[in-house]
């Protein structure tokens, strides 16, 4: 059985065009929004995962993007400043996954792909995509469906959220902790609340509470 559940999102889908109004392209701004969301909410997202002894030990998927060689010496706000200052996809990828430059991309299974969030494939000229890699292998269909629903809605949020809403969601201007419920509500505000989405939010809210954790917990960023 696979040691992880990898969720890929193709950067080329939903490109804006006359024949596809209302869609968004997975370009630099969307990628930067997504990078900020996964960094700031990393600790909360970790709590959504199933219990697994190998997780955050020797698992290749356990490496935190916030602690990579580029980021680890920076304060939380400076990490966000660094991301927002990126003016190319290559610079963003190298900030989130050091060593994943365009020339090195063919080594897709290299060190840069061992982080929870793998931005390196965004440089793939043929099939650019982004990977969520932290979920371990599972035969639980419900767990996998909930995880895919969550990651899909997080990517959609990155493509639709405005800069002011993003800064408010990550509590950039204050010292309040990020809030899982606020994240869910923001996801729901940008699209119709489907039964699948409601089930996902209920599932993960119950899981967090059952683990005895407050839904307002400081990120590991």
C-alpha cells in the first residue's frame, strides 16, 4: 500500500478565458495565496490528519515548509513578506521548496518533494501542478474523500480570496491565533455550500474537538 495519499492540482485547469468566465488561473498570485494559507494554517491542518505513528518522524511527508533552509531563520511576518515579494513562480517555488529550481525539476522525487506541500511541480512545463503530500496511505474511503474535499476547497479559496480578506483570515495585523472555523466559513463564502462540503467541515470539526484541542491554536509558523 502507498505510504501517502498525494493530492495533485493541475495549474492549467480553470484558466480564465472567454469561454470559461468566472474561473481562475493557477498563476503566481493564486500560488502565493496558497503558500500563505498552508504555512499559517499548517498546525491546524496537521490536526485534521488521521493518527499515524510514522507521521512527523521519519515520514518523507513530515517536513515543514516553514522550517526549510530558506525560511527557518525568519520570523513569522518576515516569512510572509518573503512570500509576497516573490515576483516569479521559480522564486516562489525555491522559497517554499529550496533546491527545486527549473533546471532541477526533472528530479521530481528529490528533496524538494519531501515537504508537506510540494510546489516544485508548478515548474513542470508539461503538466504544472501542486501537491498535498502529508496524508499517509489509507484504505478508508471516507477519510480520503474528506481530505480531497478539504484540499480542493483550500485551493479554490486561494484562487478567489481578496488580499484584504486573506490578511484578515491569517490575522496578519494582530496577534490573535488563526481559527479553523474562520477558515471553513471563508471557504463557504466563496461558493455554494454543498452537502459534501458541509460533511467535510462537520467531520474535521468533530475530529479536532475529539482530540481535546481548541479550534483556536497558534500555527507552527
